[in-house]
C-alpha cells in the first residue's frame, strides 16, 4: 500500500533514530513476506536490540519473532498490526477506525444522506486481506454507512457489502479498476453511480480513471464521490482540480517521531506512553498502541492542512 509512502516512512524512522544516536539497518521487503522474514532473521542474527516492522503480512511473522524473543529483542509494529504472536511489545499507528469513519462521513455529507429523499448508489472497496488496517478501515466506514444500506438510502448495486467480497489484493489499484469497470459496464450501464468508498489514494486514482472512461466527469454526468487515504500527491492534485472528493491525511512525520521516541523509551528502560490499551487484539494478546488522529482533507482545507502545514509546497500541489 503506497510504496513511495513506505519508502519515506522508512527513511524518516532511520533518520529520527540516528538523531537519537542509534544505528538503524533499513530494509525494504518490496511487498514480499518471505523477503521480510529473511531480513528480520538477518537483523536478529546481527544483534539487533529492537525491530521496527511495517508488516507485509501481519500474520506471517510468528516464527521469526519467536526467535527474536529468545534473544531478548523488542518489537514495535509500525502502522500495521502484527498478528498471532505474543512477541510484539508495542504498536505505533493512526486511529484506523477513524480513517474509515472519516471516509464514510464524507460520503454521508456529500450525498446528504441524513435528508435524502431518493436512494443513492455506492460501491465499496477495501484493501488487502492480510493487512489488519483493512479491517479497521472497513469497521469504521460501516459504523456510518451500514444504517443507510440497511434502510435502503444507500444501494450497493453490485451487492458486494461484506468485507470478504471487496478486498483489493496487495492494495493494487489496477485490480480495483478492473472490478469497477466490470460493474460500470453491467450494474451501472443504465443507472448512475453516486459514490465509491475507496480506502487508499492509489486505488482512488485508478477508480477515477475508470469512471471518467465510462463518461463521468461532464456537466450532464458529474463524477461520483470518491474517497481516499494518505494524501498522495496525485490525489491531492486531483482534489484541487475538483475530481477526487477527499483523502484522509495521516501525517507520517508525527508517526515517525512517535516511533523513534517509543524505541528510545523502550531501550532506555523508560515507560512507553500509550493512549489505547484495549482495541488492538492481535489474536494472542492486546497490543498496547499509540494512536495519532487522522484528518479529512478536501478542496476547502487542502491549502491550510497540506501546504501551510509544510507537508507539500505550493509548487508541488
């Protein structure tokens, strides 16, 4: 999910740890769980004291983390929960339930669902099945949208509502685009698509391409509401131009700083600050977490949040 974002996150964590006088070994797994396991085994073998892991597959690390635990190595899960093991000490992430909730609230507001007199149509997309965040995003969005689906104010034309039916393998935008193109040519051949719940900007941009090819984006057929996440530059520009409706901004600069601070506190023997010690059950234990609040960004606040906030320059946007 968001390969460029993960490159920047990795570099950010490494630099933050360097500033705290730690030596960090940064490795990218290129979306391969096996490669990540090989990297972690090598790090443990070289004497790493702590592992900061953005898991490719949150359920695939049980063996290597058991080996790490035998050597006293601490583990911080970075933005993706590591599942099915007791050998994870902490979790640094965003409030991922709130991400889905923000996306759904944007659809609710733009379609005026609280006062709507006619049903609106929507299609639902989720992320990769192996990413625990996918489940959190979905639960957050359904906390808002389910009642409208249940009472008929929102109609999912494809009938695909259950999470198992809307996964996007590897967060692959092309896969999502192909699925939507199929629906546009059948389900929506004679009816309008009003909104698309998209979990991530890399998917959103591909979905926009699909609906524009199908004739949306003209005066007689406005674009559907399309959500997103991560404030990727292509989507930010799309929002500025009135295409993608919104994105959920997760300020990874804050996450990087928090992760480095948590590493330093752990290795220095200081108490680690958490603000959620109940939510993140990984199948074996509740992993104590530090959550950062996400922010919905649309055309109205794009300048103030992303440009004035220093995340992008005006020239980039």
